[in-house]
C-alpha cells in the first residue's frame, strides 16, 4: 500500500465513529497497543523526539530501500498518535515520506481535537520522520 492508500484507510476507520471523539480516542489508544515496539536498547536519548510533552522514542532503519520505524511512548494517547504516523510511513521509501502531505490528519480532525502540546508533539513526530527520510536520501542518517 502506498501512503495515500493508507491515509484513505485511516480516514474510513475514523468515519465509522462519526463525531464521537471519545470513541476516536479509544481507537487511537488501540492503535498504540499495536505499535511496532522499539527494542529496549534503542530507547536512548538520541532516539527521543524533541518537542513532545511525553517521552517518545523513535528508531529508524532502512531495509531494501524502505524505511522501517519502531517507536514507543510513556503516554497512551501519544503512543497512539505515533502509531498512526508509523502506520502511514512504515515500509515506504524515503522519497515518498519526504513528499507526503498527510492530509488525513486534517480530514479526520485530529489536530483540532488535540491539546496544543499534543498537537505540537504530533508535528514533532512528523518532522522527525521526514528529517530521517531526508537524511537517508542525502546519504546520511544521524538518528541511526
């Protein structure tokens, strides 16, 4: 699946809940429970995403030309948020990640239903993953 197809799938999932944000948050939390777990040895300061209120670790690898992300957080909503972005970006090329618009975030209303600190954290996660993609495209990966 490409990024746009995954975004469409997420939009369709969130549409099932209508305007019920309590159920949407529960879905986000459930997504966090299925997050590809970061290995304990990768829970280092270098893998912490700055700009998040909670602690969020992100490990990036390149395998067969595709980016593989593993992550974790010490907060359940934040863990779900990073799980959503990992779901969209996992197994995609650095070029596709770098160019992704992530329109689904606005379509599902996620940013507007997050506290300002969580919204900043979400943007920090996206920025970090896109920067990792750009680093790989430029032949360096400072986060690995």
